[in-house]
C-alpha cells in the first residue's frame, strides 16, 4: 500500500521555564500537532517547581501529550530536537533553564537504551508531573521497564515524589495552538 507507515502510540512531555513560557508552550503544542496523529490526548497545564537544578530557576510550565507517530523512535527524537532548536533551546550546562524541553516518555511498549535515547524516559517515575499527566491521559498504559501501569506507579509514588510541588491549570485550549 503506497504511503502506508506503521504508527506507534507515544507520550511526550513538554516543559519551559525560560522566556515567555506561555508562548513557548503554545509553539511546542502547535508543532507537536504537526507530527503526531490522532487520537491526541493532552494533560492539564501544570506549573511545576524545578527539581535537581543547580541554581534558582523559574517554575516550569509542563504538559504531557500522547498521540500516534508514523516513524521510529530516533526519528521522533530528531523531531523533538527540531522543536527545541526552533525555540532556541540552549544547553550551557546540565539542567539549565530552558525555553523548550521536549522529552519522549514512552514509545509504544518499547524499551530503548542507546547513547542518544532512553525509553521509557529515565526520570518518568521520579517526576510527579509525568505521573500526574500520564495518569490523566493513559492510566492503563503498561510501562514494561517498571512492570506496572501508569495508575499503579502513581498509586505507589514515594512520599519524596508526592512532595514535588505542582499548580494545576486548565486544559490547553485553542489559545495555546497557533494556527496558520
């Protein structure tokens, strides 16, 4: 069948804590809508306190998005980096403030370990916003690397993770998507 490609359901986290956070999040959401196919699901917008950062930083705006992707995991990584690059992401040091952070949390049920990419994301169970967002859009999703569903990981979240501070905002509405 010409033009047919296998699709994989993926989950991606978006984050921004530098520059105009709302505009950055809007741009990331718009670009993700160009590369991910329906059905798309979006978590609420979460404002999260930075974790494991070397200096004082502004809180992040985060959204978790799931959708179907017609390509392999490394192609998705390239697309994520393209979005970051378009928003002028700089990497002066590890965990620096960033205009755009687009991370692959899940790529189907695959476990991937390479120099460039680790899936599931290595911090998926250590970041409350990841579990909160995934619980809202894919609670039954099985994460083989942890041997549990998202809902089970959420229910067993250690107290230290539960203490990570989040301010919940609404769903990303049409104002978050810049249409051309």
